[in-house]
C-alpha cells in the first residue's frame, strides 16, 4: 500500500481516519493499522474506499497494489 497517496486522497476529500472508520464500521485503530501496513485492507474494504472516493483502476492499483521499493 502507498500510505502517502492514500493520506493525500483522504486530505483531498476532507476525510479523517475517524470518519472513514465509522463509515466502514471499524474502530479507528483498525484503519490506522491498515494505513500503516500492519494489517492488509480486505477486498470489501478496498471496494468501499474505491466507491467512496470514486477511484479508477489506475488510482486503485497505485494506492493498494503497487509496491514501494526502498
């Protein structure tokens, strides 16, 4: 997951981890753990986020599936 791109996306949509977690029915800590790479997002969670932010396939791939090389 590309944490930077995801956080930028949330900022662009004036969203918070707390609000996203609430709307997804998860505790805020669960969203934090996913964003920080401690837990992977589940497919249904990715689908929710894609719908919420209107992501296209390229944006979805860049955020959730492209690996950052360090």
